[in-house]
C-alpha cells in the first residue's frame, strides 16, 4: 500500500476524547460544573435560551458529569431535567417530546438522554439561528 492510500485504521478515533472535547466546546458558554458538588451552574448565555435549548444543555451537562465520573446516571426524568435546567416541569414535557421526535434525544420509560452518537446534533441544536 502506498503512503497516500487510506486504510481502515485511519477511520479509528478515541471516542472518549472526541466526546470530551465536543461537550466542553458546546457547554462552555452555557454552564459550569461544580468540581465538588457536581452542580450545574448556569452562565449568562443560558438565560436567553429557549426551553428546548435549556433541556439540551441539561442533558449535555449530564453527559459531561458522567464523563467526569461524577455520576453513573445517564438518563434523566423530566423532573430531574427541570431541576437541572431551571425550567418548569410542565415546560420540559413538550421540549423532550420534540427533541425525541427530532432524534436529538433518546427516551426510555419516561427518562431521556443524549447518546454519544447524537452529540453533534445536540451541538447544532444550540447554534444561533440566522434571525437571532
């Protein structure tokens, strides 16, 4: 094989490293995480987000907490999402249903998460729209 040809090995990546970088880049403007408590600390940019986007931020932060080994819980209920995002529980339900319909989140028996393969999709969900 010549030096210019690609092999299957060229397709391999360190998924954990990619996820960590992507999560940090996506979340840095919106939240910080307490290093001892694991609490999500909203930043100013988070305040102007729609409920749907706040749900995405809360679920991404949960993904980051798992990566930081501060929790082993991947899935959040609407009540937990409301607590972490600061939005009313009744506002969480339509947001997670829309996000599930749009394949941004996965649902399982009333709990939700953003799987690793959807991190890029979730990141795009937080990008400003052209009219913003």
